[in-house]
């Protein structure tokens, strides 16, 4: 074990992959010698050479098209999109190509070797174009897997599992936590199963569900709630697609209440899918309507970020509302 | 020979491939380092008024950049981007336009905006995202915009302005087309200039924008600022072939390359480009070569990806070069210049302090402008948020005190 921040943990997962597979390639804007604008790929070009760790021209569409081809060839394609806000020029390559390669060819071809890493989310005074959480757009697309880690340990294990998984995976990294979140991480290889949520804290009165950077917020609310005598079960969804209905349904069956929180705008956010499914699964066990605490239906603002963001106080208000229903 | 494939069929019997560098495009240079006109060059006609305004803009932007770089380090603004080394490219191109021509910029073109008349306070209000910011405090510092000054508000995703500029320019042209003949009936009164970096020229939007402009003949001046770097990525890892200019030629667009540290060369090229766009109703591409002397932004450190030697090799100051020429014209003297600089520095500091004190936008601005009028779900969310803030005023100090 070693103390690592999230960037180190990600770097370690990439390093193991590069060692393991002689054709694995890491590429994206500024990822080469510079190590990426957040330094997630630091040192890897020195170690594995310019032909396996390289800067691409500034074209997200090109990065994903290239990645699809490389992965179809059979090499692990580890693509970085500098900010999730800039993944949209590559939307067609991801949604129409990566996601449908296997299906449309009757599995003659597939891009299971593709992993797209991209920093997402707010809290860094980044405004409209450096703060978005676009997971829901991709969650509407069969054929992709979507993963969001909450801390360094999770990041390394989930990234390794994403890379090993035989499907294209989009790996959203909470950039606010890149350096802020540290913890003990094994230096050796390990994986965390995709598609499984984790019960981070057990409780009896209400279930709080989030993912990525929002986990820190709901854990804070759970502490506040505890002081007021409310016992929260806190769950990290970890994988958005596929998502773990069973673990959430089991928890809500026990507690009878659910609060879902995410940074992305509330309308058609992934919380909506969860609420609809859990309502069906747990209808007779629900003590109050499922609540959502999310971003507003506006672009991500700058000056009024605090007002916009689903903070611990807003989650707490929802917990109380649910308890008092 | 022309044929249905729209290519020249110049039949040849040798198996021959043309090299990517076969097209070598010259670079227009007019001013020498000493501020003289190259013996074989022709200086453009430029009035004393325009020349001085051009110089004053560059001087102002240099001082603003220096101060705001510092302000970012002091934690007073969250982010800044300077245009060190590219002042002449941006200012002189803007100076060659009509005030009502549209400017669609990338982000490093604050000098063009100042040339148009964007005031010091307007710059500061945007950077401090206060309630006087025309963009209502929604975007990061340097994302300026002004309808009055025909300067389209900056959007961070790179390259998106390029096909938009083509469309905008097409709009400017349409009203000059004779409905019967479909031909241009008169000179186009206003055209569009579109700035972007050599990095952004790799985006799909660049290719789409140039191709559309060429085929549909939009009066847009594509102004590529080739400054050698896209964040840490050097130009040789960005593209092959002869710069961005060769791409313009590839798309069938009239193209010129200029020394971007030479205000007179940029002015002359842009003036001519404007004339072509306005009278012939077609696009033009200008590639300006001017090394990015500074960091990409306050978030990066160029010592991580380029050597001090390399930087020293490129230390051409476009402002000094132009200043020497102005002095030789007897339009400027060192003493007045030094005095003006001192006064500007003081103005900048005062404006910074003023903007810092202006309050942030009101809570309503969170939901305004998402649509022309807020849709019901937004109004509902706003009312819930207001109630929440009223209950917890201490947690939301920026807005709580002003909620009715
Ligand atoms: C679509 C998109 N991808 C990535 C970025 C991140 N980014 C911002 S500036 C920049 C480099 C741009 O370089 P260039 O176009 O050469 O202009 P310069 O900064 O040199 O003026 C990058 C990669 C972005 N803003 N938009």
C-alpha cells in the first residue's frame, strides 16, 4: 500500500496496463511529455516511448475515431479527452460507432479494448465549459459502459476493470478530487467489479445514493443527519451503465426512503432513471416519494456556483423532507 | 481542363506523388527589427490616427496582461490568458477592418476587442464576474463579448466559431445578392473575421467551416494565429505540411501568410483580404506566424515543455518594432510613451479595485437567459432554491441578503 492521490492512482493503473500489453497506447491532447493538463499521464512517455504515449492533434472527433480503429485492431486504446465538456465533438464516434461496433457487425468486429478517460464535474470555478457532468447523455446509449470513481482506491481498481472489460468504457474522473482526495492504494494490480454499487455506510432510516465527487457531499449530509438522530445508508453507484438495481433496491426496501444526488441538471439526469426503476421495484416499501437533489436545469454557472450546486445543506433539507413526509 | 469531378486533369505519365511540403507559401514581411521598411517592401497606407490607435491598443493590452497575470497569482482573479508576442497580429488585423465587421474570436484576442472600444471597466467586470459583466458572471475570465462592438461572445470549445463565422458571413452577403441573377450586386458592407489557433485548426469544425465557406463563397476572413503551441503541444505534433496556409489553398481559398510580429504586414494583408471578401464575396485565409512568448494560460507552466533557449530565440517584441517605426515617422516620442504607460498602469489598478467591489449577479440571473423566458420547471426550481436560501442565509452569503 502507498498513499496516493487520485492522479497517482490513475497513473498507476495506466502504467500496469502499458506493461501488460505491448501494443497498449495512451493518447490525447497534451498527454505526451507534459503528462496531460492534470498530469495523469506523467512519466509514461519517458517509460514507454513516443510511439505508445503521444500527443494527438487537437481533435476530439479524431481521437475517438482513431481510438475506435486502434481498438478494433485489438490494441488497448487508452484515450483521454482533456475535459468532459469537450467530449461532444466526439459524440458521433462514441454513440454511433464505439457503442454499436459489435452489434452492427454481428460481433465480426468490436471495440471492447477502448477506454476513454475524461475529467468531469464542477467545484473548480470553471464555469460553463469546465464543469459539466455529461454521463446521462451516454447512459442513453446501449453498448457503452460508464464508470465514475469517488476516491484513489476506487479509481485505480475501477480503471483497471474498465480497461480489462471487453466493452468500450467511458471513465469519468472527478477533477475536483484529483489532488484533494488521497488514500491508501495498493501498488500492485487489482480490479473492482464493474456494474456493482458499494454500500459505503450502513444505516436504517434512509438511503442516500450518489457517485463520483458527489459522494463526499452526501457523506457530509449523512454525518449531519446522524447528529440529528437520522441513520443514513450511503451508497456509491460507481457504475452508471450498467447500474446495480439490486443493491439499491435492497437498501431502499430496508430503509423505505431514497435521496439521489448528482451534479448534472435534474431533468433527464441519471437520477430520473434510478427513481423510476426503484419506484417500480420498491413501490410497496416506500415511506415517502424518492427525492432528487441535483444541478438546476441551467448551464453550469460561474459566479453563482454555490447556489447551483447540490451541496450538503440541500441534501440535508431533502433528507428532512423525506423523513417528515 | 475542367471536368465533372471539379479537378484539373493535367495528364502525366510518370508515377509521381506530390509531397506534403510541395506547397511552400512565402511569408509577408514589411517592417525590419529596427522599424524600417524592408527595401523591397511597400508599406500600406495607414493614417497617423490609425497607426497611433493601433500602437496604443498594443501598449494597453501588454500592460493589462502584465497586471492581470499578477492579479491571478495574488488570487484576485481565478484565471487569465495573455497574448504576449501576438499583440501586433491581433491588433493590426482588427485595425484593418470596419468597426461594424463581425469579430468571432477564439480567446486570445482581447486586443481586437479593446481596439473596438471595450473599456477597461468592461474588461474588469467580466474578469470579476460581477453584476456589471455583460455576460452576467457566467463564464470564466477572458470570455468577453459585446453586441455593440460586434464582437461575438467567446465560447470555450475550440473551433466552434469557425463554421459559425462562415454562416454569419453568408448572412452578411445574402442581402447584397441580386434576387434575379443570383450574383453579387454590390460590395458587401460588412464582413466577418474569424480568429483561431493553429491547434484549433485540427478540429473537425475547422475543416467543415472552410469547406462551407469556399463552396458557398462566404465573405469571411479566417485568421489563423500560428504561435507554435497548443498548450504544450508543439506545431510539429499538431500538423504536417506547410502550416495552416496550405490548408486554405487546399480548400480553394485565397491565402496569405504574414509575419505576425509585423504590424504593418498584418495590416496590409488584412486590408487586402477585407477588400477581396467585400468585393468578390468570397473567403480569405491569413496565417500569422508569431511565437507565443508567454504561458498558454495561468494554469500552465511552459518550462515543463520547452527550453529557455527556445524561448530566447523567439524574443521579437512586436510592440517595440512598431514603436520604432512610429518614432521614425515622428508620430511618437519616448517621453510621452513612458508617461502614458504610467497613467495606464494607474488606471488599471484603480479599475481592478473598482470591479472587485461590485457585487455578484443576483440570484435571478441563475435562471435567466437559459431560454428567452424561464420554462416552468426552472421557475419551480428557482422558487425552491429561494426558499432554501432564505432558510440558510449564512450558507449563501453572495445572494442571501438580496432575496426579496
Ligand atoms: C474542443 C476543445 N478541446 C480542448 C480544449 C482545451 N484547450 C483549450 S485551449 C487549448 C489549446 C489551443 O491551442 P491553439 O488553438 O493553438 O491556440 P493558442 O492557445 O495557441 O492561442 C486546448 C487544448 C478546448 N477548449 N476545446
